[in-house]
């Protein structure tokens, strides 16, 4: 039975960052689910249980015996262990796409002390600007190949509370009892991809910026299909 691709976006952006890839996967004959995590930053911390609930809710209409392949972009990678442990569906693989990795032994901080030092001066009444507003135009512009998609992604972004980045996410024992792999776009995730190799995960490289899945959705979909199929697949 072919697994369903579950494309999990970073809570710092929105599901539109996965929609072009979902269209290519669907065209290739795969079933795809793109949960929305746009409201996980509402209310008080911790926020990770809301991420897990959002994914579970999107899979509720799918029979529990259908296998799934979890795919996470950016800091959504930190949530994959808790998502995997909470699902009733069998998980046949987890793919981290230019993503942060959970600690080998949890809990995992969402942000390093250096990142928190960068973010705290931006917070107003505990709320941060949208992710694309953190950076200069010279840093953001190369991530987008066309203005309509840029507008869609930018307008969809939530303004997350600083406390979202201050949370620590559990890493349940045995979460990685299935094949895990990594798709690298480029810096600054080279070191993270190297750690994935140290964990004996398969690693593929599709050169591009951090949002390369919206620039080359066909190439991204192709790599996801190959990684999900496992080594030696034709």
C-alpha cells in the first residue's frame, strides 16, 4: 500500500510553502496531506501539542491502517518525533527538508541561545514580526522566483510569540524506528545534513535557498519520492 505524504510546514510560515510540491506529488499519483499549523501560536505555551493535534486532525478522515511518510521543512523537523509517536497510522519514513533535527536525546530547544538573543529585541508585547520581516530584502528576495508566490507566502505568515521559540520539544524514545532521510537545499543547513549522515540517514542535495520547494517543486517532489522509496529502489 503506497504511503500518504504528509507535508508539514514550519509554523514560522504557512502551508502555501508546500502546496506546489503537493500538486506535483498528486500529479505523480501520490496521495498528499498538507496540515495547516497557522494557529499553533495562539494561547499559552507549550505549543508543540497543538502541532501534533493539527496533524492528527488532518489525518482523521484517513483509515488508520494507511501508512504515511512524514515530511518536515525547517523547524518543523523538531516536531516529527512527537508527531510520529502520536499517530495511529504506521509511519514508513520521515524526511527532513532543509530542516532542524531533534536532539538525539530530548528535549530539544526550538531556538539556540544565539537565535533567542537575536529575536528578543524584535518582540513587541511578546509578539514577533513575521519571519520574512526578520531579514533584509537582500536575504529574502532570492528565496522567491516570482512575485505572486512571494505575496501568498508573506501574507500567510503568522506573527508568532517569542515564547514559541523559547519552548523545548520532547523527543520520545524509539521515534526513529523507521527509515529517516534528509533533503538539503543549502547553507546554513550543511552541518545539519552532515549530522544526518552521522546518524546513518540517507542524504540528498537539491541546491537552492531555504524555500527552494516553492522555486523547484518538481525537483523537490522527485527527491521526496526517491527518498521515500528507500535505497535501491528504481
